C-alpha cells in the first residue's frame, strides 16, 4: 500500500510541476520514478517532438529496440 501511495504522490508532484510550466522538471521527475511514458506524453502534448525523441534516445527503445519512435506528422493528426 505504501508503494501505491508513493506512486500517486510522485505522479501528483509531476502533474503540479507541469501545470506550473516546469515541463523539464516534471519530465525528469517522471523518468526518475520509472514513468517514461508519462514524460513522453507530456512533451508530445506540448508538440515538443524533439524533446520527446531525446527522452526515447536516452531512456527507452521502440518495439524493434532501435532509435526514435516519434514522427511528428503522425502525432499531429
């Protein structure tokens, strides 16, 4: 139960940082707490595709285990 509370608290802290416009800090907090998908989602919603791709290059892989996943033309639609 404590682990779930910590996860919820971490998520909430990251959401508050994002609402305050501290996007980089929010993304770093998500990554620190193994929520890479949330950090990538944050940047893609802001249409900051280069930052999202950079996170993927540093912290994640696509399904083939290779480089960037995001194509701005697909995500804009």
